[in-house]
C-alpha cells in the first residue's frame, strides 16, 4: 500500500495533462460543431470486429452441432444494416420472423392481415342471406391456426423487449444465453468487457458530468438575457452545443437525412419513441421545446434549467390527465410563431425500435403543421431501448454508457397537415404509416399501452363480428 | 435482471424433443427462447395467464380452447416446455418420406376434434357444438339460428344416428378438406 500511493500519484500527474487536453479538445470540437471523424472510424472498426465474431460463432456452432437437420443447410447470412431488409408476412421492417403468418388478428378486424385472400370462400358459394348460413367443421381451423401462430410469434409482446439480434455484438445481447463456444471468442468478449467498463465508462461519466454542468451554466446565462430574437438565437446555438457535447458521452454517431428541406422551425414535431435518448438525438441538430411531466430530483433540475432559456411545457402531475389543459397549452405554444417546435412522442411509451405503435390522437387534434421524424437505431452497437419494467433510469444510463456506441439514423419527413374532412385518428395513422415506412419499422395498429394493460374486450367482440360476417358470406 | 441461465436447454433435452416432435434443434431453441420470454416469473412453466398475455391470442374468439389444449396433459395447471412442444408439434407441416408422429393428418384431425369435444368423451354433442359456435360468433347471430346451424351440421355428419359426432364421422366429414394446409405452420428457416 505504501508503494502504491506514490505510484498512483505519479501516474495521475503524468496522465493529467493529456487527459485535460483531450477534454478540452472535445469541448472545442463540439463548440464549432465539427468532429474529427474519430467516432465514425471507431464504429467502422467495431463493425469489422462484430462481423468476424459472428462468422466465427456460426462456424463453431455448425461444428458443434454436427447432426444433419431435415431443413435446409445453415448458410451464414450476410449481416445487412437494418433498413435494407424487407421481411415476410407483408411487413417492412427488421423484426426477425420465425414462421409464415397466415392470419394476424388485430384490434380493427378490417385490418386483419390474411395471407391467402379468401381462397376457400369460393367453396361456400355466394352469400345467400341470413337464412342459409353454412357452417362446417373446418371453419374453426383458421382461428386455431391464427391462435397457434400468435403463441409462437406475435407482433406485440416482442416489441416491449429488447430486439433480438441476428448476430452477436460482444454485448451478449442475443436472447439466447451466452454459451461457451471457443476460447478465441471468450477472450475477445473479455477484452471487450474490459475496454467498455474500465476505459470507456469512466471517460464517459466524466464527460457526462461536465456536459450537465455546462448545460446548466449556459442555460442560466442565456436565461438572464431579456426576451427577444437575440435570446432565441443564442439559445438555439447554446442548446445545440451542449447537447452535442452530451452526445459524446455515449459515443453517438448520428446521420441526419433531409434536414435541409424538412427541419422544423415551428409547429409540432412527432417521432417514434425508443428511449429518453431520442431527445438527445434530435436536439443535437435542432432546438425543440419539450413537453412533459414535472419531475423532482435530477430530472427536475434539468427541466428547470432548460425552462430558463426557452419556453418548454412542463406539467404538474395533476394536470397530466386533463387533456383539454394539455391541448390548450399546445395551441398556445404553436400560436407564437417564434417559438421552437414542440417535440412530442405520440406512442406514449418506449417501444423497442422495430415497430411503431398507435399514435395517440391528442397532438393531431391541435391543428398546425406536423413534422414527422423517424429515428432508427442500429442495433448492432448498443441497445438504446429503455425497458422500464426491467431497468431503472440509472441502470439504463449505465448500460448506455458502457455500450460500444449508439449509432442511429434520423429522417426528417416532409411536413403534413390534416385534410379538411379527415379525423384526427385517420391523420395520426397516416403520419404513423409515413414514419414507419421511412424508418424501416413495422407499422402496428396496436396501442402502446398494452405494455401495462390487457387487451380490451371490445376487440374480441369485433373479431367475433368479423367471423360472423365470414359465415354469412359477406 | 431476470437470470434465466439456470433454464438453459441441454443437448440431451434438445435431442429428446427432436426425437418426439420432429422439430430441428434450431427450431427447438427458438421456441425455447419464446417459451422463456412468455414465462414472466422465470419458473420454467407457463400458466394460462402467461398465454393470455399475448394480445393477438386474447382477442381470438377460441382463445380458451386453444390455451386449454396445452393443459390437457398437465396436472398442476402449468405447462412445461415438453408439453408446450408436443402441442405445437401437431402444427408441423407434413413431410413426405419422413416419419410424422404428432403431425400426421390423423393427429391434426384429432387435435381439431379436441377443440370441439369440450368434455373429452370422444364425441361431439349438439350442446358442445353450440358452445363453440357461441364462442366464435358472440352475439352477432341469434340463438335460434345458431341452434339450427348446429343441428344441421350434426345431421349432415352423423351417419349412425346417435345425435353425436364420433371421431370417425368427424374425419369423414372433413375428407375433402385440405387439413394439411389448414393445420400447418411453416417455419421460415
């Protein structure tokens, strides 16, 4: 112990200067909005490493399991980037599907997915009115099969858990348990673990602390200015700066598409929700007003800091249920043309970034222009999804800061307005479809609240109605 | 964190399940990971609530019958992985030139029969058929019409005039139906 202290102090004094220089360099680069390209290089190196690991695993597994299966032989598929893949079952998106779905029941039966369009209806003949209902024993088979398919794989339960990866990304995040395969892989995994937890993590925590401090200081400074165009411009710059700095603490590599034409300056911006990090992702490129519930503690501190410099909408807990109050505040905010656009996540809950769930109609009733944004995280590098039933916020942040990187793509979609005769629900679905299509996500009609609630009885009754219609030959 | 590693599937278990059901090891592993994700309490078995937590299943009119089919062999109202696989094995597509123990045409028909046969006595009575019809159509068709449908269906299939449908009569009624296609689920890999 006595020998250790002088050694440690020597080490600190040697490393002190370059470390400080590194931090200053990062701050400087963030402030001029440029980057050395180090993160992209890092990401590319990681990709190569993952590919190597994945191929190695597939080969090792093949050798291990030398039995011959009665299915096709295992070919090692290419690891394509997420949005390039179009899946079976009529859905676009990267969700891995195991089976060929014949029929998928949903909350709105007219949108039930059916693979074979009424092949067997021809047998029954045309509908002959209610007096001549034909029922056969095989009529139940469709429902049974749909039920069994949903037991093997369904659209909803998987969406509330981390996405399963086709390949292994040194985080052991595939759903299959980590099995010992070869020494080489284990060593790579251990090295990865050491690098992530003992090198990257402390560095990132430091950057996080500095970043938060900077955010609070800069918003205080901007907040002390009198209201006016100067304050808004300064706020815009300062906010983008601070968030860019914070984004380095989880090594974010973000690619923005179509920002020139479609970046919102006002109105309402809607995006699909995967985690609180979405806010960080979007605010690195543009200044938004946030809307949400007032929190205590650390989050409350941040909320107050942000509210000093720019108009945000923070609600008391009691007001949250009052939809009219929310709608009024929204309308108020967008009626002032100089206000920054409001950022809203209409799904209402975090989804795992493979799908988009039902957009709540509240924000689509207010009027004004909607600027949809699609965010897609590359799952190979880190899982950005916050599974709030599994991890608390702190644990989640720790996971984020110890993953390799967060790589994501953001697409700014062209603005959309509600058509004169269109209902808010229809408009919300239209926006949702656009976001899903652009982001390569599955467009689900299910409500995100299914995370916490059971399926509604009415949906089942609607399915019964649908079946009756089939029987009657409609 | 949900430590499910204690329930890792061993090679012998995979081999046993493959022998009994005909699924490939890959498919067994996938279904096992599905099984564990449905098993929210990490106890290695599923309850009825675990099944009904799947929204698509919960809104299926025949959800009770489908879930019940898993519990047919169970004593403690819970399903373990082997029982789970045995039921799913009925829905494997039929392969020519291969042995089909649980997914032959007859087995598939037997499974469908068990959907209707509520009290498991080997015969479908008019009341049982009526109960199933109720489940499937809810309140959208009147009681009289449902009764007449049930009676007509039984009349058409009942060859020995005992007002009940036995398994042989059931099979005969479905002679011309492509049961193999209707009761098979194709795996993609």
